[in-house]
């Protein structure tokens, strides 16, 4: 693992406040995410070191498709950790920012397939499945929120310590945690384009990003050889104004008509970024001398939920998930979903040292209600709608030939 100099090291004891209303913005989707991630890894790692309890959890999951289903009310189901104790980002804490209700915590995802039910998350089983491994999240705020939520859930039962965080206050571009009881490391790498990028993606005051589709983001790609499980979650930054390069040659732009370059949209850059990311992770997983296989998990696009502009106080007035037929996956989101499925299917390893899986979460994400801006603080109180809406759960969709 890359040797970053730790800035802060401190131990965290398990939280005793599972039911606290300070659970924060992301708890319901974060809980679902980590429950599914744990189950997914138990399956993906083939339970070679699992005990009877873990095998019993995995056995009903092997033929289930969790990409189809509905949100159902489940009071208390998602109240699994205290968001303040595990350092949930202040701008993403609903209660702290003035939201008076907590009903958004009381929902769970129920798959449509007969006999498919999500067992309760078990931190011990998860850590047993990844004992001695490095679990890495790569991408934008989807990846970051997933990593932080997983740490919160695991930290409610097991002590952990932060071994690295960004030196700049308020930035969360690279964080790393350790769970010494199982020798497990969890890292998150900010790489919203997966490729090397400068401009707005690194400095929000810049008008656009410059994205180099011939090179991967340096930090995560430099650490790729250390990753045993790599979870790739990104997409929303490709909608922003960008100039795309191949080396020093401009390939085109998106939403920058004033620059007088060809508008190429974002589908082809998104595809290329996903393609070369999977290629890098698969190739490094197959390198000679690597003692154990790598698992690569690529999430499909998670649609936003802003009913108006993101900073409009009324943009997240809805309180209940969408019912079947109320909100369908539109053509744009469907295309992004297809890109991930196609590129993942094309890179299935075939025994070269890496397992590649797709996580089809697009419909699940489209169906949940906004949990975002509270009218008492219309811009600064960004909570679940702005962050947790981009928290796809991590369970491979068992659909056709799209997974190994």
C-alpha cells in the first residue's frame, strides 16, 4: 500500500447510540449500501474463509436480482449508527441543519423477485469476508459517501482509526481508515472523472474541468496494485462543463460552446473513463506475483432527485418514495446504465486474477424520495437529497451475462 504520512491517528470505540436522531442525512441509504456491500463481498469472495453464519447469509442471494424492487416502510430499520460520532460531513447532517422529521430513516429496499430478502447487515460477517484486505472506493461523492457510510456502520461495532486524511480542512479527497481487529483497510479516492483532471474538479471556483482521457487519475491508479476490492462509483461530474483531451489534442467539449470546439456530449467520455478504469484494475489484478484475486465492482448511474433547481428551498418537498410507474428511468439515465453494463461485461476477466461485477442500482436510486434541502436553510443544509441520493447499494445484479 502506498506510504502516505498519517496526519491524524486516533481510535474510535463502537457507538452505543444506534437510535439517536443525529443519525444524519444518509443513514437509510447508507445502511442499505453497506448491508448490500457486505453481502455482495461475501458472495464475490466465494466465502472461502466464511463460517456457517456467513454461508447461511449468502446462500439465498446467488440467484436474486436486486436491481428491481420497491421501497417499503420499515420503522427503525436504518437507524444503525450515530452520524455525529463517526464524523459524517456537517453539510450532510439533516438533523443538525434543521430538518425536523426523521421519517426518511424508516425505509428499506425490497427486491421484486420471489424469495429475495435482504438479511440484516452484520459487521462481523463483513469484516470476516475482507479480513486482511484493502477495500477501495474510487470516484466522486458517490464513492466518498459509500466509504464513509461503510466506516460508520462497521465502527458502530468494531474499533477503528483514521490513518490518513487530507491536510486541507474541509476536503475529503483521500481518506483512509483501519480496522485492526481484522487487519482491514478502507480507502476513498476522489476522482470524479476517474481519468486525470484539472480545473473545476479540483478547484470549485474554476469554470470548467480539463479531462485527459489518455491517463488515469494519479493517486488511485498509483495505488491500484494494493487494492483487493475496488468499488467504482461516479457519473454526475460528466454533466458539468468540460474539455476532453487525448494528450495535448482537444477531442471536444461539453457545455462550452464559447470555446469553439466540437460538442461531444458526455456519453463517449464516460464510456472511455469506465473502460480504462476497468482495464487498469483487471490488468493489475492479474500481474505475476499477486497472491490473491481482485474484485472489481462498478456501479451504474444513480439519478438525481431535484424537482427544481438544486438550491431551491422547495426542490425536495417530497417525503415518500415514488410508487411503481410514478417515475421511470429516462433515456439519458438508461444510456449511462447501459454503458456500465456493456463495459463491465466486455471486461469479465476469465480467470486472469480479477472478478468484475456490475451493480445495477439505477432503478433503485430513481425510485427513492428526495431528502435534501430543508426550507429553514435552503442552500447550506444539503443533506440526503444532495448526497445520499448518490449512494447506490453495492450488490451485483444477477442479470444475464453482465456479471461473472
